[in-house]
C-alpha cells in the first residue's frame, strides 16, 4: 500500500467514524421522531459505506448480502415512520 493510499484510508475511516458519532448524538438528542429517523438513516448509510470500503480495501464481495439487508432495514424503517 502506498503512502497516498494509506492517507486516503485514514481519512475515510476518520470521516466515517465522525459521521457515525454525530448520527448517534442526533439519535439520542433529537427532539422529534423525524430527527431521530433521519439520523438513523444516516447511520445505516454510513454503515453501508463502511462495509463497501472494507470490500474495496480487502478486494472481496462477501459484504454484499449484509449491505442489502442494511439497506432493506433502512427503507422499511423509513416507511413505517412515514405512515
């Protein structure tokens, strides 16, 4: 892995960690259910991106079923709250 690749990985992990942390804070503090739902969608999207990043770095496709399940959960949760 080159130095530039290593820096890109560190930046990506830091960004995903920050996004997840801020989403959890919004889920805990959010005054309305809509704030909490948007934050949970952001958290699940961040998790999907993290799994995708892992798949790119390790050169495998084992995480695709997990990504599909997380995306389905996010969609169904949004539909339930919207009703």
